[in-house]
C-alpha cells in the first residue's frame, strides 16, 4: 500500500533553512500571533515605564520651587547647625553626619579646611556652575537645569558667622549598587516577558489544534475532531473549534453520501450494460444489421469505460490510494498502450516516442500507469485529427525519477482554461462534442494517478498544441 504524499514535501523547508537568521525571525514574527502579542506587551510596558518616569521627572521639576525647595533648604540649615559648634565648623560633628547619611561635606575658611571625601570631585551642581561661568552665557541651559548659581548656593551651601563655607553634596559611593539594581530590573523585565509569552502561548494553544484539525479535514481525514478545551463552557476559540468540527462532520456526510451514490449507480449499471452487450452480440450478422450493431457495441463499450473511470476516480480520490507497485519499464509499457490504442485510433501507429537512453526502472502500479498513458495519448489523438504532425511522447530522466510529456499539435485551449483542465467533468469550449472532448474525466484521472505515486501533474499550451507533463519521483 502506498500513502499519497504531498509533492516535493522533502524540499518544502529547504529554502526556509537557507535564509539568514534575521529574515527567518522577521518572517516568523509576521506569521505568529503569539510573538506579536508578546512584542506588543513588551513595547506597551516600556512605553508605560518611560511615560511614568518622564512624567514623574517633569512633575518633580515643575513642582520643585513650590514644594521640595523649601524643605531642602530647612534640612540643609539643620545639617549646617549640626556640623558647627559655637558658630565654628567642627570636623568631628561633620564626620558623624557623613557616617550617618550618604552625604559629602566640604569646609573651607580661615581656620578649618576639610573634605569628607577627598577622593571624589566637586559636586555636580558646583562643577556645572563653574563650567557655565567660563564657557556659557547668561542664558545657557545648564545653569537653568540646576537652578542657577544663587539658587544652589542658597540650597546646598552655608556660610558660618566666622567666615567658613560648608558645602553639602551626595556621596557617589553610596550609589555604587545602581548597576546591580539595573541588572535586577532588566532581569525582572525579562522574567515578566517570559511569563507573558508562556501565558499567551497557553492562551492561544487552541489555534495550533485548530490549524492541525483544518489540515486533517482538508486531507480528507475526518476521524479525529479538533479538541475543545472546557467543552461545557468554551471560550471564543473553543466555540470556533466546535463550529469547525460540526462543519467537518457535515462535509464528511456529504462526501460519503456522494461517494455512496456514485458507487451504487456505477455498480447497478454494470449488470444491465453486460446484458445489453450480450444481447447486441447475439444479433444476426448481415449487411442490414451490422452498422447498427457495431454502433451500439461502441456506445456500450464507451459507457462501460465511463463507469470504470468513475469507479477508479473514487478509489484514487480517497485519502490513501492502494497501489500494487512493481518494477515497471515505462518505455515498454508506453509502446504496449500505443498498440492497444491502434484498435480505436489507427493513427496511433504514428505517435512519435522519444525515450532517453538509460531510463531508470521505477516501482509503479502498472494498471494505473497504463490508465494514465492511455488517457493522455487518447486525449492527444482526439485533438490531433487535423494537425499537421502526430502526437509526441517524451520520456526523460528527471534526477532519479522520470518525466513523462505528451504533446499534440492541435489548436490548444485558451490560457484561462488551463487551470481547469484537470478538474472532473470539465471540457474546454473547443471540445464540447463527445467525439472530441469525452466527459472530462481523462485528465482528472491522470492527475490522481500522478499524485497517488507522489508525483506532479501540469498542463501548458505548447503553441501549437497542448503539452501535459507528469513527474514521477523515485520510490
């Protein structure tokens, strides 16, 4: 038994694997709702964080003069009083403050000159002020950013009664853990992103089941329905899965009813056709009856062929086509089919066979391949009645497989009808009579035979004529 395979299934992912990683990532992102939802979540979180931080900074800067500045001035006054004794700066008091608080204290004056953190530079407000004095004009933005010289002198600098200046600043060493905190923040953000991705993945997992179920239904496998999470109280995706399951069962019932009706009609017609053929052959043979007798036998034979083709199309159109494979030499099989066609088409003797030397022997179903070659050559002969050249049969090696091409030199068909030629019961406008166009099952059967062997089927205008190409892979 052979399971019908999708053409070129092994090569479907090869071009994708050769793409650069950034193109694969972009393509996956564009086709994945999960990844896009997680990306939206991350961007929204970052936007909210930046908006909150920026808004807080803006609100703090705007409300600085009205609220925070008086409080800071009062606090610095208290610190300056704690650092002095009797109106003179006291180093021991200043050291006690720096041990208790993350501050730096610089004392300059006639008696005491001392820095609590000599390894650190001047506070940023003072460096900015000095740089702005040397390099900036009165309207420079850096002075405005720090409030101006007089503001910061009044805020963070105090002058004692004996002429000493006490300057306060922040101890940078107390904030050396900031990179670690930044790492913790990034780690927390990544953890939240991972949790969001896992939750979105779990939330949208039914979409994978729906996709797999739709593919099964499309391949004709209706035995396994799509699983529904929480069937008693399904969410929107559960309701969608239930609807698709119902649709699949309806399609299955319609297909089964259609197939059963077609098979029943075909089987029931065989018996009366056999009796009609037997009665026709029993008619007396004389000059008066023979023409009608032969015409009736031809019609009965055509009806029997039509029933056979209908049954074969239903067998091949099933989910899995059962093939009786054996090693087949296509050139010899093609010449046998041409010999059989000469009984109905004497011009079949003129079919030009072009077989490449050394064609491989493939494992094929000889009965189905005989049907394919017979239908292709019969179709070419019927459309080459008035053509200047006979049909051509080309057998070529295609890798380890074989390519079959049958071409006639007739009028061809309009380009718009090419995609429909392999549909069941379709006949082009140029072949509407029974003698020219049949019933429209020939090319459809050829396509089914090619697909059952894992091959491909294609039709094109050869100008003049029509060319049908079948590629059979090695098995």
